[in-house]
């Protein structure tokens, strides 16, 4: 690995360079979900850095939920199973109660030409097509939000015809080799649109929370745009800031 002086243009700490190298290997599927990584010593010798630098990079990847440390066993590629994905990305919680696992009901799933908004949010070309899904999610059996989801059809061939699971991110990883690394969200208070009111069983105009999310994969590509319309009468959006 090429070392860079601290005064060089575009300098990144050495551990971040190691982070980027390992991240590229994850994106290229050099290591599969659930696979153990080489030891810190082996990686350090291969990359020409200290074990401490490798450890710091591995810690950062673990903090980003891309790796899992198992005491006495080693470091493994994270498996984005249903439970992990739900509690990492689903941020709605019932007021004063233990968070349950949300369930989903698919309303529709079709492939169509991308709209202007979809092309903008997913950085798509003019003639691009998307798989567009709509579903209702519930907590404790009570509908709490409607999701409209769009993904590039070229990255997810055949998705519209599949039986969609409760947690889409695990399907993306196992069936299409696309791992969601981060998600960028924008939150806004709006009035419940009429086309969502019947699905949620509330009058149009009811105050709701709109969550606009773009999910990004390991290659830093926007791969999903998800617009969620959420009831907040007895649930809240929970976020931990570090």
C-alpha cells in the first residue's frame, strides 16, 4: 500500500486507506457474508502496515455494521439477516413500549419507466427503468406507514415478479449481491395524502411524518429510493447520534 505524507493533497489517515482497501474487497465479494477474514497479522503483512492500523480499520468497518467481531473466533463479514436489517434501518418505535418487529403487506410491485424524481434521486439516465413497490408496514398488527420504493431495474432483474420478504435489504444482498452500506434520510412533517389515507385507515390531512431515504451500496451508488409516510399518533422516530 502506498504511503502518503501528511502534507500531501487529499491526505487520508493510513487506517482510512486500509478501510477503503478492505471495503473494496467487500464490494467485489472477495469475502462472502458470514466468511471469516484473514487475521490482523496476515492483513497487516499483506498491506504493509502495522497490526494496530489494521485493527483500527476493522473497528471502523465493524462500527459501520459491515463486519462482526466474535470473541475468540475472529472477524467475519456481516450477514444482513432480517433482524439485523430491521433494527438498523427501521427507526419507528411505539411510545412507551418495547419495539416489536414490523410486518409488511405488499400492495403492488411493477417495472416501469423511471419518473423524473426517481431519476434524480437514483442518479439514473433519461431512459432508465425502475422496479417500483408499494407496501404497508405494521407494528403490533396496526398499520403505521406506507412505503413507496424504487430501485434500478438493471440492478434488480426480475424483482417485480418475486415474492417480496419483510426485509428487502437481506434479499438485495443474498439474491442480487448488493449490500446496503448507508442510508441518507430527510424527515418532514406533512399532511396525509389522499392516496395513502385509505391504506392507513386515517382521514386525508392527518399529520404524518414523511421519511425520504436514499440507500447507498458498498460502491457508493444510490440503489434504492424509499419514501415512507408514517403515522405518529403513538409511535416515534428514534435515532442515536454519535
